[in-house]
C-alpha cells in the first residue's frame, strides 16, 4: 500500500529516539523523549488551501523538525508515519 498526501499535506517518518545519552548512559524506553526530527517521505501537490495558494517547498528526503504532538499517526505494513500540514513543519534540518 502507498500513501500519497493531498493538498498541503506531508507524510513524514519520525527518526528514532536516542537510546543512550552523550555520556553513554542507556535510557529506558519510558525515559526517552518523543522524537521531533523526521524525514519527509512524500509531499502533496499544494494548490488552493483555505482560499490561499500554497506552494510546496518540502521535498522527499528533507529532515524536518515538527511539534511533539503534531499530525495524524498512520500505520502501514508495520511502519509508523505521521501526516502533517506543511505549515506545521517548524524547520528544515541541514547537515
């Protein structure tokens, strides 16, 4: 099954949370923070959304930062994804 976002929606996959601290301490799953960095998997076409023209600037492969509780979680073939609006993306992470 393939998910293709519509309008100004973006399909992202959260990057795994760190399992150890910088000093090497192993964290239990309950102590790990919910990740906020995600990879863009697919991008909708944009267009007219709520009466305004929306141009899509995100591309598959971009790493982005989103809010902790943003979007709608979707599970497809044992993979977890999140659908968000492009306007919910807070920043693009550049290496």
